[in-house]
C-alpha cells in the first residue's frame, strides 16, 4: 500500500511538472514576455427621449472597454494589437465588436493596421461633424437605402502616415465590401492639413463596388400560414462619396467647424427595388464656446437627396441642436436638446448624460 501511494504521488508530481512546463512554454513562445499592456475605456451613459409618439426616456449605455498591447520587433518598429467592445444593447456587447485589429508602427513612417476599424472617411464624418446628435442627419451610412459609405469595417487594411512637414497627415484603406467575394470591395482615403495653428482642413473619399445598398428581407406569414408580405431581394451596386471640412479656432475659447459631403449610388442589380440611382448632399455646421470647465455648442445639419433624378423627401433630413456641458474633475456631464425633422415632421430629442475616460 505504501509503495502504491509513493507511485501515485510520484505520478501526480510528474504530471504537475509537465503541465507547468507546457503552460510556461505556451506563455513564453520564443522569448520572455515583456509586452506593454494597457486597459482603457470610456464610461458613457445617458437618458434620452427621442420625442416619438408614445415614447419615453430610455437609458443608452455607450460605455466601452478595450485592451491594447505592444511588443518591440526592432529598435524602430513595434507590433501592436487592440481589442474593444462597447455599446451595451439589451443582450450586452460582444468583445471585438468595436475597433479590433493588429498592426505595426514606426515613428518615422506611421502605422499599418489589419482588422476591424473605422474607415478614413467615416472617421471624419463621425467626429466632430456628427457631435450632439447631428449624426441623425449627417451620419446615415448605417441606414438601409442610404449606405453611401461604410462606418466601422472588418476585413480592412489601413495605413496612417506620420505627420509630414509638421502639418499634413493622410490615411488610406482597402478591403472587402459587403461580402467576401472577388467583386465586392472598397477603398478610401483622407487628408488633413494644418497650414496655420488656428485652422485645419480635411478632405476624404470612399468608393465601393458590388455593395449591398438596400437590404432584402424574408417573406413573412400570418398565423394561418397565408402570405403577409413577400420577401425582397437586396439592391446591389456601386457607391462613390466625397467629403471636405474645416476646424477653425480663432481664439482658445472658440471652435467653429463645418463639413460638406456627397454620396452617389448606381445599382447593378436592383433586386426587388425600382430605382437605378440615388444621390445625397449633406452639410454640418457648429460653433463651440468654452468657458472654463463649461462648454456651449450650437449645431445645424441638413441632408437632401434625389432618386433617379427626382427630389426624394424620404432622403431629406434636418437637425438643429444645442448642448451645455460641464466637466466635474474630468467627468463631463451634459444636457442636449435637438430638433430632428424629416419631410417637415419634427421630433424634439432631449438627452441628459455623462462620460469620462479611463
């Protein structure tokens, strides 16, 4: 019995040593791990009433958290990775549903990233030109039938330059379009230049081929099995979009920003929809006044559009918005009121929230 116990104890000890060895080797592939790891995030939550009939206040939780790590490859090149999740819906948020990529960077040449991230043009459309809920009008690429640009796109390779002559930066990206096929692809770029300290100018474009512009749908049926609504095939085609914008800071307490963008869609397969062509124009203007820890913002955005060369009220949007915010020891708390209208039908949105970074 004693010998059996000794043999059993020895077997357990050997197995444990082997597991430690395997675990250690899995953790230190190649060399000892001295990567720089960072946990970061944004706490962002608000109560909002969109002013819809029978609507009420709802909590919108845009809190996000991410992980960044970097490892030196050479004295001048660093490999890095980022994983981020956020925008808490009723079923939570998935890890990696926001900017999640790997890449390499160097001080002299910039960085290249592979994975899921914002496209160059959308990065400008999103901020600052869609601030204070102006995105309801100026940022509508998410909406079926208005997908003139992508926003956050997986299957993407993106290059961001280092600053050139202390005033110019540019980014360019390419990737698969709305499907992983040879015909479906997109590419885009943006340029930003600061000729003088008070003024920054931006320009961008994005094009996509064989992209799903308006989604199809499955057929629906009544309880008795009869057809309620026939299914629809998606509208697929090519898009081209362009953007110009500026940020002006004449004095430290004032920032004025404006942007203009266009989008054009040409169907190659109309699916179940009747139109061949759709175009939009949109602009965004805002003025900010900073007074100590307080911020006042007034903004206006408008979009108009045509379908097959005829003015289409379905595409017409307007937003007039105002915001007051105050920073309590870096915790920004705000009240925002916006009037959104489509074809003359307006809804007043009220949002109260707070956000801070960690």
